[in-house]
C-alpha cells in the first residue's frame, strides 16, 4: 500500500506537467489532425499542385496542337507519319532507334 500512496502523491504533485506532456503528445504525434499528419498532407498537396501544373501545361500544348490540326490539314499528315508511322502508298518507312543494345544481343550462339 505504501507504494500506491507514493505513486498517487507523485501524480498529484505533477498532474499539470503530466497533462501538458499528454496534450503536447496528442497534438504533435497522435490523432488525425496532428502536426505530423498536417506535414504529410502539406507535402502531398504540394506534389498534387505540381502535378496539376504539369497537366495544365500539357493541356495547353495539346490544345494548341489540336487548333493547328484544325487549321492545317498538312499538320494531320505530319503527325500521322511521325507518331503512327503511316505512309503513302508509294513510300517506304525506316525506323531508326537511338537505343543502345545490350552486349548479349551480339553474342554468338553456341552450338553443341
């Protein structure tokens, strides 16, 4: 019993300190509205705003390209040839690649 009384005396003496420390822990670490969660949300919002800017820029570029395609039918042919490798009936298309092949692609085949 003596230990229990001592613990209650310590709690009674430092009750304000315990409540303040508990409140600070709840505000900074625990809970859905804690400072840590707010930091994570702020970082996520910044990333999403960057993504919105990129998408807006892409939308503007695509809108300009679409506008150009509406005004100039030759632009449609150019895009069809460049992107989709379409060709006229009297043309041949050669696709050149800048990719570097792996050394194993050129290795001779061993025959047993």
